[in-house]
């Protein structure tokens, strides 16, 4: 029998990290078949455990700077390892500029001590906690490549290469979540597509809906947006009803079966990473769960990143070159054209196309729910 890994999540449930805490994520990611979730009061009495913390620029630094000193004493005394989850934020560099001559800043190069990773490690060093006790999970692609670049290229601020002592793994945190979801797959297709963007406001989502509105395509799909105070005329138009509470959809509490039961194409308005690295979240994974074709509208390379995990996409049915487009206006137009072409088809043809896609849809669903996405993490922590 494999020994369970002890992990503590307590500090993510209180300020300042609680705004990033998603119980639906952590409960599926750290399943009780592999991990033993321990409260801090019990956790601090044992040795060689893992403390889980979200890695976000402001809140993580505020936590580390304001937590009481006995916290660090316990971490050091009990040899507790800190497991950071970095979903998307710049951890090591600004677009590679730690390697570049930058004429408009002090010393003509970036001070690495002002960058998140070194801000974290410098605080911990003050408390005699070594870099080797830090573990990082990266959801987006690109961070492991950055680490390799630092091993090979001179960082201008320190004028040498750098081999990090911390440990890092690339692992999409939403895959274990998806594999644990149980959904009923219905197929009564009467809508051509769905663009449900009623969660966190984002201009790229707004602009896509605006483009579809201008093309008079909204009535072919289920569409939603949050309120935009500064979006002029578009804020005043009436969007078609979607049959659920829009504001709750992005928080996984809306009746999603009602949403997916009669749509053909799912348009996932992914969260953009500040560094431009590709990633995918529950927004795309939901389409896989409900066996729907999807457009994943995120950073360039998102579809390629999905394919690296073994998923299949839909380039046999429409042009997926939008995934490589860096100009957002051009990308929006390319996606809108795909939707427009789909909306030209009648519902009978849409249902036939969905039937034709079944091998892809079933492959993706089976891969998602039958893969042990945590296996690499267990090896990483063991």
C-alpha cells in the first residue's frame, strides 16, 4: 500500500490567499486516495510534510511578509516543504528580459530580486529556509523552458547562469478536476454554439461577443456577458436568455446540463496568461466532459498544448490556425468566421456533423476520465 502524502491547505482559506482558493480544485487535485489533508495544528507536529500555497504576485508576498515568525520556525524545525501552485503568473522573467540589455532601466537590466521567484526565496532565506525545500507546480507551458534557459544563458543582473535548487513540474491542475466530474451527456442540438462569458470581465471575451453581434449571429447561440460600465453602446443591448444564472456559471454551480444539452459548438474564453504562455482550464475541459467540439480562445498555442496531452481537436472540420495568431483582433475575426460558417448550416446538418465527430469526442472524454493525471505529481513529491 502506497503511503499517503501529508499536505496542509489551511493558509489558503484565510486572507490574503483566500481570494484564489477553489475548494473544487483542491479537493479533486489532492484526493484522499493519495493525499492526507491535515489541519495546521496537527500538521506542524510532524516532519517532512508539504504545505500548499497559491503563488500569486501580491497575495503570496503579503502572506509571507506578514505571517508570524513562529510559522517559519516550525517550517524550518520540522523540515516542512512548501508546494507552490503557479497557474499563470510571471515567476522568473519579463518576456525573457533577464537576459537582455534594456537601456531604459537601472543598470540596463532587470534586478532579479524584484521578480516574484527571488522575492519569495529572499524572504525565506531570511528565515534560514533553503531553496531546496520549495516545490512548484506550473499549469501553463513555458516555465520549465525558462528554467532550462537560465541554466544555459547568462542572467545580466548577476552576470552568470543559474541552476535553481527548487523543484518544478508542469502539470495542468484542471485535468484531475475534470477526471473526477460525473456528467450526463445529452444530445438534442438546437443551438449552433455557446459563448457564455458571464464570469470575470475580460476585454477579449467582450470583443468576441461584440463581433458576433455585429455579424448578427447572437440568435444562433447561447451568449452572455457581465456588465461593462465603459463598453458604450454594447452594454445596452439585450443578449438572448441562456436558461441559467449567468453569474454563477463560471463558479461551477449553474445547471450545466441545461447549457450543454442542446448546443453544438462550445467557445471557451480562456483566461489570458500575462506572459503569453498557453494553458487551458475548466472552461475548455467542460466541452470535453460533455462531448462537444470546442474553440479554445486563449494564448497562442493552446490547442497545441492540448494535443501534447493527447487530446484531439477539430482541424478536419474548420481552420484552427487562429490558435497561432498573436494579434487579438485578427484572432477574434478568425474565430467569428468559424462560428459564422457553422451558423450557415441547418440543425439537421449540425446534428450529422456532431455524429461524425463522435470518435474524436469519445476519445477526448475517455482520455480525460481514464488517465491518472496525478501520477507524475506523486513521483515529483516522493
